C-alpha cells in the first residue's frame, strides 16, 4: 500500500471478510495521534517493524476512517445526509489543527 503512491485507498471486500479489522490496523499504524495512548506497542513482534518504508511512515499520516454502515435509508437524498454526517464526524475525529 505504501509503495503504490495512491491519493485515495478504497478497500472493498465481501461481507465478513475482515475489512474493519484490516482498516483499523492500517489506521492505527499510519495515523498520527495528538496524544498517543500509553502502554505496550500493539505491533510489537510484527514484521512491519522490520520494513524501513513501513517504519518511516508510521504515525505520519492523517487517516480519514469513514464507515457507511449507518446509511440505510431507501433514497439517495436521505443517504446523502447520512454520508455528510459521517464524513463530518470522521473529520472531527482526525483532530487536525486549523
């Protein structure tokens, strides 16, 4: 993923295929936290810690994590409001200083 230079990554997989787990791990690896959580490194012992490119990119990106699970309305117009709300929440969660 880091070697592809993509501006946007869309991760589509079938149901029950581990999308949330995979994307949560990517977010935790790449996202720069304003206040890192104390405790043990959840990636301790993983091979990503031995890859120079992965280590160089760790906690250096803003990751917009957006789930559309709550958008279940029957019309696109109503769903669009749900998408906007979720996008706004995700942006606030990034905590990027103005």
